[in-house]
């Protein structure tokens, strides 16, 4: 993690919080720096997990 922090300029605390339990909010700037470092897209780094899976299904409407 130290190498990533050094190369991206992102504080190690931020990186630790991002890799920890669900629920950490970050900025698009941090995502951009990580994407540039890893050569990937934001979707490769993050995953959308709804708070209430049942509510998410209701929002999608009928199949």
C-alpha cells in the first residue's frame, strides 16, 4: 500500500479506509488517480451494493 500511496499521492489512511469495510465514501479524484495507476476503469475498482437489495429490485420495475 505504501507504493500505491507514494505513486498516486493518495494518503495511506484513505487507501486503508477504502480497502476496509463497506461504507467508505471517496472522491472522483481518488478514483481517477487509482485508475491511472492501475490502468483500469472505475468499474474495475468499485462495486455498487444496494443498502436494501429488496428495495433495489422494486426500483427496477417488472421483469
